[in-house]
C-alpha cells in the first residue's frame, strides 16, 4: 500500500517537473518585440540583438535609428567602426567640420547644426588643395559671370555651372529683377500666369488640397516647356495635369489650363507622328477639345488585324506596350503590359497573363492595405499605353489606346460618367497610385490624401457583321478613389482590373422580339382553341368570369412554352456559335445585357408553374368510377332474422376485383416516362464530373477540364442556362425514347397492363375530366365472369389466346377498349343525382342527413351507379344512348370535338390511350419542362448545379407525395371504395 502511494507521488512530481521545464524552455526562446522607431532619441536599434541599446555620452540616435552620432557641437574623437567617442569643440566660435571629425574656426556665424555657415553665393572651404585642414575656414564666392557662370551646388561645398535658364535669361547666375525665379530656374517675362493654382482636386471628398509638389514645379515646368521647349519639363507638366485627373475649367492657372495654353501657343510647331492631337515636344493628353470626337476615335475604323479562336490562323493574343515616365518627366522604358504592371492585385503570372487572351472575360479584384501602397508607391509612375499591331512580314505598329477617365471634370462637373459616347472626352496617360500630390507641407511628409486607380477596364467592341474577327480600337476606362489618410495601417481600398468584350446586341434583341411576338400570337390562338374546347366539354355556352380565368390559365401554359423555346434557343445559339466559331463573329452579351434574358427565364418558370398547378388540380378533382360487370352465378340461402326461416338470394359478387383495380390505378397515377432519380444523377454526372459546366465560362475555350493554375473567368448566365437546359432535356428525351421504344415494348408497359387487368377483372373504368367529357376503358370480360377459381381463369385465358372466344372491344369484332367520350347533359345530370348524396356527405355539415347511415348510403349509391352506367353501356336507355366513331385528324390536332353530344353521347375510338392525360404519364412534356426550368432557375440564382439538382429532386418528391395523397383521397371519394383498401 505504501509502495503504491509512493509510486503515485513520484509520477505526479515527475509530470509537474517536466511541465515546468517545458515552460522555462519556451520562455528562453522568446524575445520582446522592438523596432527602431520606438527606441527614442538616446538609444539606437542593435541589428544583432534586435533590441534598443543606449547611446554613449554626448550622443544621440541617427536618422535611421540604427547607429549613434555626436550631438550638435561635438566632434568624433575616436571611432573603431563599432562605437564612437564624442568631444565638444573648445571654442564657441568653432564649428564641427563637414566630415564630423574636427573643429575649425568659422569665418562667420555657426549654424543651428553646429557647422560653419557662408553667405548666399559662397561655398565653405575647410581644406587646402592638398587636403590639409585649415586653421580657419574660408567662404569663397562663386563667380556668376562669364566665363565661369558658377554657383554653389545643393550641398554648398563646391561651385558648379549654374542652370542654363539663368545664363540664357540674364547672362549670369543671378536672376534679374525683371525675370521670374521659379523652381530653381530663371525665366524671362512671358504670357503664363505667375500665380498658379496649386490645389489638387479631390472631387470625391469635396476638399481641395494644396500640393507642395504642384506649387514647387507647376509653373517652372510650364515655363520651361513654353520658353525653352524643355521636353522633360513638358512631360512633368503633363504628369501634373494627369494627377489632377485631366480636369480643366475656364481658369488658366491650374495644371491642365497651363498645358492647354501651351498647346494652343505652340500650334506653329506642328504635330508628332502625324497625329493631330499630339503637339511637338508635348505629351499627348487629349483627343481634341470638342465633344463627339470619341465616336470618331472608337467606332470609325476597325483594327487592321482580326482575332480568331481556332485553326491555323488562331490569334487571341492582345499585345499592349506602354511608354513609362517618372513623375519628373523622365522616360524610363518601354514596358510590355502584362504580369501585373497595370494589375495592382497580386496573383501568379499565368493568371494575370490570361487577361490578355482575346474573348476571355477577365476580372480581378482585391482589397489592398493603404500602408502597403504608401511604401510601395512613394512616387507615381505614368503609362502611355499602345496596342501592338503585328502583320506578317511587316514592322510592328503601335496604336494609341484612348483613355476614358471617369474622374475627369470640366468646370466642376463630371463629363465622362454618362453612357452617351458623343459626350465623352477621351484622354491619354494614366497612373496607378498617387501618394505625392496630396502632400501639403513637404515632399517627405505623410500625404493628406492619396489617389488609387480602383477600377481599370479595357474594352473591345466587335465590328458589326464581321466574319474575320475585326474589332474597333480598344478603350481603357479608369476610375480613381480618393482616400483621406487617417490610420494607414487599418485603412484599405478595393481595386479591380478587367477586360470586357461587347458587340451590338440590337439585331439579336429585335429578332428575339419578333420571335416572341409571332409565337405569342400563335399561343393566343391556341389558348382560344383550348378555351373553346373546354367550354364545349363542360357544355356551357356562356362566357363568364370562369371562362376568362380558364383562358388566362391556358394562355399562361402556352406562353410559358413560348418563353421556354426562346430562352433555350438563345442559350444554344450563344453556346454553339460562340464556342465553336473560328474567326470571331459573335461575342457574349455582358452581364448587364443578360438581365432581359433572365427575366424571360423567370417568366417561363412562373407561367409554367401556373400550368403545372392547374394540371395537378384537374387530376386531383377528376371523376372516376369502376363499373363491375360481374353478375351472380347462383343463389345462396340466407336466414331471415327473427323467423328462423331461410330465403334464397343471389350469390354476392366479390368486391376484391374492384379493390385490386383501384389499387392498380392508384399506383399508376404518378408513374412517368423518365426516372427522376436517374435524371438528377445523370445531369450532375455530365455537368460536374465530365465537365460540361466548363463550357459556361465567359471565354472561348471548349475544354471540359481546366488546370487549377489557369485563370477561371465568371460564368455566363446565358451559356450556363443553355448547357443546363440542353443537358436536362437531352437526358430526359433519351429516357423517354428508351422507355417508349424498348422498356414498354420488351420489359413492362403499365398502361396497357392496366387495360388488360380491367378486361381480366371484368371491370370498366369511367373517367370524367370535364363535366361532359372524359375517357372510358372497356373492361367487360369476353368470358362473362372473372370471379372464378384458378383453373377456370387459366382455361379462359387459354381460350382467348387461341381465339376461341369473342374480342375484348366494346363493339363486336373489335379490339378497341379505350375511348374518349363526350356525354350528353342528360347523362351527366343523372350521374350527378346518383352521386349527390355522397358529395353532400363530404360537404358542409348543414347539408348532411344525420339520420342516414354513411356506409349504407355509400353502398346504395355504388350499386345504383354501377347498374346505371352498365345499362348505359348496354344501350338500355334510349334517351342516354351513344354512338361510336373515329375522331377526325384535325380534331386530334387541335384537341377539340366538332360535334356536340346533343341527343346521343359520342364515344371516340382512342388507340393512343389518351386517358393518361389525367395521370403524370400523359403530361410528361409539362413535367419535363417544369423540372428543367426549376433546375435552371435555382442554378441561375445560386450558381450551383448540385444545389439545383438537390432542390429539384426534393420538389419532384414533394409534388409526387401531394399527387399520391390527394389523388388517393379523390379516388376513394369518387369510386366509393374505402380508402383503407387503397394501399
């Protein structure tokens, strides 16, 4: 016992010790986080220990924060490369030398930095010609006249030749009183306004910001450009205009106003590259000053080369080249567009390069940190974009790509945000990120506002009726976002880059409208015929509200078919002609242009739903009765209650045959020509596993499988609908053909089996889908009896197989067992009188006879109806007699009977078993289209084929349960068969 206790104690002690040891070891490998900016003035950041270390005596931290330097007035006494020792200069009139290692008497005053200061125009000399330090520093004046023309450099340590503008303006290094000094340059009097507007227009914030960059370089750049034809200065002025969004007004002292002034003043210099809008020495910023020039530039002349998706002449490469300039107007390089230079969002190069594959609807968007933009773009870079046109065996030509700046203003109004191309003002040159113009105090300060190209879009428009893939010049549209800087570490901006391809859709829209009008007119006529047929079948000549509602329901179904035909045809048209074309002749509608198509699909689904629910209601309210032809085959003795005597009565006829037929009818109510489960699985297999869903992407690729590294564009709703509807319809039609041609013929035909069952069971079926119209299945046995034993049943079947008995048809020597029937009002009235007590029992309680026994009432009504209908079929009632005839072909086509059953009912021979119209089986087209539309509508809303398939299957299951449940109840009520026997 003691040993066990000791062992447990040792285990617990060891566990606690190891846990403590692990905690200590983790603490040994952790350090506190420190950074240079947090070390303070008296400490520096040690890059070896990654911690702050205190500086020595008389030392402070350097600007970088990584070393220490001597305080003001102290020189370096000892330095070993790792540390320094500082000593104060002994005399107050001494300053620290420029290199920081000595003290020297100053010829004048000592500056705030502890070093000697010289007057303007002089340089400080601390060593002689051999490099020996002087006892006292000297201030040597630079000679600003000919031939020296010298002035101190920016450091003030040596004399250099002064700027050419001083020499040209005043023949010295001093800018005369009549001249204008600006930006470190000297300009003679000129027509440019000397007072410039240095404000940057941030229209989204409604707050102009005075820019130190504008105030420092705007006038000097404009003057140097105008007076000296300085190309770099001209480029700088153009860049400032671009930073101000190409905006202009009636004033002439802003950046773009100065540019336009110079543009008009230098008209005599001619143009560059024979382009009217490109003035010599100036950057090309505008496509003229008059409205309406945009359409001339974009829609007048197509590109000399065409694009093709397939074949030996395949050409899908969009080659763009850009001339890149710095903010100071320096030409940096020619740069191929691609690989992320215009795409701010990071991604792998292969996906970024997919943007420049013609026909691929590329769009990339992301959220960027403002702090990263401030670090990565200290100065803006400017791009003049060109499209490379390369013909076979010819030199490369560059076509300027016009720019539509959505932030451009004129007199404070945005001029490019409308859709009318004739009101646009096209420009050139763009930038991506501007963190410079928003700096107010100094060029090194944090900007108050930055500007980011948040949306860049390159658009191509297809030439109408082209067969060679010709397009008009592309248009680059850019929108900028103005971001006030508050907390850069938490601020973000959303940016996007996209390519868009359009064509004139007016012709396709007109053709769709014509098809909709023509087919809609046909639908009206067809609905009127169905309404007239319905009126004749209910024997009602009056046009009332019910008639109008019935017409609207019929028209809803026909119009749904019209919309379905148009939408499926449209989807297949774009799928086939866009994906299979060699030379580009059609381009997909834009997402905004697909809205009308989606409305058509929604209308088709809504109207088809109305038709489907109407069909379901009709099937659930059909009148049905089973006529039992079986007669008693003998008499049986039955004791009389109370007297002890027996009485001979006819042998009862078994009801089980009726129950059996009723159950079979109940089973075939929802059978279909397709398997819904197989339909859903097959469609999902082909769309998701085989990869047919990849055909719906907005690109010219017809590949069913894609690499994960390849850019995946967005789906086209039209293509997605076309693929989904075509797949659902194809698999459904294949199932229907297989079911009709093979399964029904060689495996099982439940409809014909039901008709055979009626004959064997000696039971006929009367179906009334309308008040005076319905169907009749003649099931009277040719053997006279069906309520028999197995031996007699087998004998009867053998005699029938050997043609030793009569035929099953209603008429002698006829096999016709199924009929469409038009009955007279007299027959219908008698039918209603017999069934009325039962209907009242199912109605309001005030109409029910409380003294009547429901079971006896049902039994009595059943026998009465059975005898009545049997006598009608046997022509026992002259006033309710009938004739048998064939329907005319035209009657079959329009679904309407020309003859009215005034005196006699009419039985039309029906070999096509059209009584299935009251079953799912006979409405497969409606069900298939409804399922197709339901699947496609869910998919268009969710962009998920799996979800659409699951919901479609659930929808089918729910409606099948409703049809079975309510149909079973209706069958029990109308046939007077107890629903407990309907399994």
